[in-house]
C-alpha cells in the first residue's frame, strides 16, 4: 500500500493484534515492487495485506512470490490492482468492502430522512426570506408511509434495508441478481426498474459501476418518477444520465442528494450548485476519519481467521468480479 496509508488504516491496537498473529517481514509498507530489495523481502511471504496505493500484482510479481496463498485487502475494490492470474494460481482474496459499506449505508439513511424532511429547501428558504416553515409549493414532507426504492441489493443496499426497518416505509428493490427467496428474507419487494421508479418516493442507487449499469437511470426512468421524488446517489455518477437528471432538477420536479456526480467533481459553474432542491457532497459517504480504522480492523479479523484455519468471512471470488465494484 502507499506508505502514508498504514497509520490511516490501522490503529495502534490493530497493529499490535496483527503482530500477535503473523510475522511481519517489515514494519513499513512496500509501495513499489521495483524498489531495491522488495522481492528478496517478500520471497517467503505467504500473505499480503494491501491497501490504497497498492502496486499491481500480476504474473511477473507472482512469479517472485512462490509461497503467496492469500491477499487481504484493507480497502474496497481489488479490481484496480489484481491480475486474473491471482485467481488462476489459487490464491485466496479478501477485501474490506463490507466495512466500507457501513458509513455509506449510514449516509444514505441520513439522506433519506433529511431529504424527505426537505431540509435543503427549508434551509434555502430561511436563508433567502427568513420565512418560517412556509411549505407552499413543497413536495410531500416526511417518511411516514413512503415507498423507498433501492437500485441494487449490494452490500450497501442490504445495510440500507436493515436501517430502513426503523421507518414506516415500503421498500422496493431492483437487482437482476436478487432471487425471490432473498427478497422475502430481506423483507423487500423485488420489482423491475421502471416499476421502482414509478412507485417510489425515494430512489437510491447502490449498484456497481460496470458496463451494464452506466446510464442505468436515464431520461425515461427519471420521467417515470413522481413529482417530488428524492434521488440519492452514493454509488457512482455514471449510473444516472447526468444531462437528464440536471434537466429534472432545474425544473424543480425532483429533489436530489448527490455524493457522486458525472463528471466528478462538477465544474464550479454547474447549475446544480445553485439549486434549492439539490444537496451536493464531495464523495464523502465512504469511510473517512475515524471510520477508516474499521477497514483495518476488518483486515486483521480476516488474517486471524486465516491463521486459525477458518474460511475467509469476506472472500472476493473470481466468479463475482464481473458484477461487483
């Protein structure tokens, strides 16, 4: 991982726990395999713990790591640095994506509550006019009895479903990989994307950014949404047609909480910065601050399981790579 990421990811306590489980070959991260002595250091390594800034691990690297049997990634996606050769050689892979999903789900739940309370509209009204709770022209306010549509039963999506049990809300989910049995177990209704958009008071996006999902919510899906629908995106900006969404938001027909945009960041002159029905945040839903240590703790937990002969709790399987972030 990048050298500066070690103290960010791992608390002092977690580093101590790690030292009690494994033999650490070097107290400093390897940030570049081409660095002098890197392969001599790692030739006996059975486990790599990786993080943000990890160098590419491909066939040439693997040839120099003959004893490697597991990679535990103390961050989210592994697709940016792992070669398919890792899987063909039978090396196990785990990631802390599940730990990173926790703050994203919390952020989403907060956005649903604040968005349906129309907090941004009230705040702007107060700033401009000093008016106190003038609801004339406002969409429906509050969460009681609303229908919430989640696009994607991903790790984040499933955590959001759990948090939504605190609300009196109907939950719809669109996910082509969600089975009827899973939907029943989750307590949600599996529906088509168009149906979800037409019925929901909130549409929240939790799908991965892959070829099949880019532009998934386009002008037609946005047009199906009821006036006042709240659109939340904590996934990736490319999943929603940016021009079509902007047009709907400029008209005032929809509200939005957007932690990600397309492009990202938005140009300073974007009209979205000026709208009273839009909240923009700079990609902060994922782990930040004290939330980041959760990723390191997650990785240490996986290393402990490995040392005890237990299966990884959060394996990243080759068969799933095409449909995960």
